[in-house]
């Protein structure tokens, strides 16, 4: 009989505590569950917001991590999609109600009662979910992704959040040939948006505060690169873009960005700033522009993204760190000092 297991992890005991080694419990393997030995886990800015209680009260200990890549170690008796030894991933959600209209339509990421997050949620069996800063995880097979052999596990890990968060709106708003797409910010999300938009056939422009990362942006696939700190940028690019993906999790001038959107175009926010963004309504009315938000994609769309990445040779630009370097890495994330995603080597736990 399968029993609750102990897992080595890194987490926080309070909003102000540094991260340190922990021992947590993983639920017993159910008939539909997969136990995954985690090889790598990406560090997302959301991990920091969560563990520091910046998005509301959370249960402690807090073990973040929703960019999980690993290998199947055990499967439940009714599992049909995976076998021991398969290369797999887990993203930002590990369950949903399965019954609401969004779940029934294959949009479980927008589950109306709320999907079960990979960390800090109460799962359907009543247990608290812990993330990928740990040595293994137990997940229902319907929320596990297959990582193609062409993708190295360490470079694939950030695709499970940064990848799908940018791929989904590009697909939904039909980025492709004959489309002008701009990406605001060249960070963990932005660098993936550039790669995907270019692979989809769009003409891609990066809008960054300065030209400091210009050579990187062009290397990653951008056709053009402009500094938003230069007022001339907004004169040059007025009414230029069918779609702008804003990846910045901070205050930006929404009116200035909207002036760059074509009639019937869209400005889509995937960054999650802590404060509301003021949007000048007349910028929307006068050109029938849209301002929208987008979260992660569905499980099916995430699998599509992974397969697309393998087909086009797309992976995250990463810096691999040990588990003991997580606190330092978090500080560097806050200082925008990473190109472009930290990934924890979980063998160092």
C-alpha cells in the first residue's frame, strides 16, 4: 500500500524569513496519480510574491515552484497516460473542479471556482499543495505534461510558466505572418514571447526601458528594439502594432502603450503588478482598441506549446543554480539581474 512520503524541500516559514531546508509531506499516491522525481525547477517572480505574502494570506511553510521538470518515478493503478521513466513537467495548476463551463470547454486554467495551484492551495483531497522547490511531487495524471526528448529538462522547466504565459495570448490573438507584435520588457517572460512570436512568423519589436539588452533581443529573434525612455519611440511607432504583450510587473504608461496599437488591435497584460494600472478609456474608444489580460494556458495548450518548442528549437535562456543559492537568486530577480531565468538543480537539495 502506498503511503504518505517525506520530501526534502526549500521554503519559508514566514513572510519575512529567508528560505531554508525543510521536510514536507507528499500525499499518498492515488489510482490516478503520478509521482515525479523533480530534476529541475525554474524560479518565477510569482514565487517571491507568494512566499512573502504579497498577494494575500497564505499557509506556511511555503514551498514555491511551478516550473517543474522531472522523471516519472511511480504511477497509480489507473494511470494510462504515463509510465515510469517518462520525461514530464508540471506547471502552475495541479487540479480543477472539472465541472464548470470553463473546465468542460477545456479551459481549466480559468476554472470558475478556481483551479488548484501547484503551491499554496488546498487540493481536492484536503491536502495543502507544495511546489517544485523539492525532490518529488505527486500530481493527478491529467495535470502532467509530456516533455519532448528534444528539450533539455533544465531549459524546459521555465516553459511550464514563462513559456505558456506568453504562448497562450500569442495564439489567442493570432500572432503570425503579416502581424506586427511588440513585447514590453525583455525578462523571463519577455524573452520567451520574442522567441514564440518570431517562430509564429510575426514581425517582432521589443520595447524596453533602455537599449541595454538590445543585442540580446536581436539575438533572440526580435526584428526591432526601442527604448521606452526615449520619447521619440512613441512618435516613431504610433499606430504600429496589431498586438502588444506587456510582460512588465510594474507601473507603465498605459496611454503611451495604447497609442502604439492599431485600430482593432490589443494590448494584453501578462505581467502582474501589485497596484492597479490606470487605463485612459479614450485611448480605447477612439480606435476600438482592446485592453486585456491573459493567464496561463490549458493543459492541452501547454502540451501544444511544448511540442511547438521542440519543433522550432525553442527553450528558455537559463542560469542553473544550487538549492543553497535560492535566496541570492531571489534578490537578483528583484534587481532584474538574470538573463533570463534561474533554474534550480534539485539534485542539490
